[in-house]
């Protein structure tokens, strides 16, 4: 009979579990921040999402980070409980891609960020314009979607559509907050994809 030490057996079991997990499991089981928040250095979250964003022709900007929104403020803080995410195009991006990105970009981060960092209370995802068109350090985003942990938990991310997100942002009270630039909102692509 073969005998294994408890340490060896644990290592074997961990190897088997990792091998069975697949890509999504690998991303979602990465070591979380011990404080339950994203790392202080926002650039440390880039490797977690860069491959999926690259497939859409996007990258995370240096503006990403934790925000303290207590007492009606909005300031960067390692103790913040709101995660602000900004993505920008790496290539020319159409109106249709920006509109579709309201959902496709958001799904890269949600529900993962809330599972990974349990102390986050809320988050938002902003799509910035093409830097060749607007190269300011902090350009106004073309889209911004924001929700609390509870609002995100109430969404079936496998079934939700862009039209759902737009409709829910207009509920009273709204089920999430969605802001779209006037130019994009008036585009035929927005009307077609959200009707």
C-alpha cells in the first residue's frame, strides 16, 4: 500500500483542483487582497483583465482605483469601497462597439470584482473615447455604468441584454446608474441595440 504524507496529499489535491478549473476558475481564484479590497496600486489589477479587454481592443487606463465616496466626496483612497474602472480603445472603435461595450465590457468585471474583493460596496465602468480623438488625461467617458454589490447580484449576467440595462437605469427608483454621452445616445447604433 502506498502512503502519502499529509503535505504531499494536499499538494496533489490542489494540483487536481487547479487542473479542473479552467480559465475562468483561474481568474476568479487568484489570491485576493487580504483587506478585501483591490490593491493600492491600481496597475496591479491590469493583469487580471488585460487579455479579455485586448480581445475587444481595449486596455485599462491609469485612472483605475479605489474611491472614497463617504461624506459626499469622491477622492482616491486605499480605504475606499468603490472601484472606478476606466478603459480606452487601442484601435479605432465604432459607435456600435461603444454601445455594445456597455454590456460586454461590464461583464469582464462583474461579478468577478465583487467576488474577488468582498469589501467593495460599489463600482463603475467607464468607456473613454479614442485617445486619437480626445487625448486629455481625463476625458469625459462616452459611457458609465454604476451599481452597488446588491444591484449587481440581482442581475443574471448570463441573460441580461443592453436593452435591459438601459431600461433598468430608467426605472423609478433606478436599478443601476447608466450615463451615455449625448452624441452616442443619439446615434442610430444606440437606438438599434437598445430597442
